[in-house]
C-alpha cells in the first residue's frame, strides 16, 4: 500500500512491517538477543546480554522508534551525541560501516548486529 505523508505518524503496523522488511533485506544476519545493560568502557561500551555474554562496542544506537515516537532512556540521553544517538537522527547509516555498533530497541526484543 503506498504511503503519503500527511503530517501525522503512520500506523504502527505499517512501521513494524517496514522495519521487518528492512532488516530482512539489509541485515539478514541479525541476532535476536536480549540486552540487560550497557556500561561505559574505555573503547566505548560493554553491552551485557541475558546469556552472560558481553559485547564490546564503540557506539550505541537506540532504535526505539520513529521521529514521532523517539525516546532515549535517561542513562543514555546524557551521553554525547557521538557516542549514543537515536535512530531517528540518522537518515544514512553508512558512517557506521566497519564499526562495532549496538542497536538497542524498545520493541519486542532488542537486537545485536554483527559489524557492518
């Protein structure tokens, strides 16, 4: 179904369908992993997963929604923009190519992606 911007958020089901299609096309190796906590480290952050694994990353991207619904958890909102940002702030993500990045979402389950 074509979408025309009318000045208000698209239906949540449309947003979810788009997100799933985007992930399947551009990040097919995405791992469904639950993030328990994020801690600052000398190289960036340690992302602690529910199975006890710790993923060392340089940057954290919070992918909690689209511009109309964006939310940054208070613990991350105080970090400098070059270290943590909301996905709504990125039109292009090519600047993250070749880097270890944690994308933390507020949807069904947060996901960890291998380096681009």
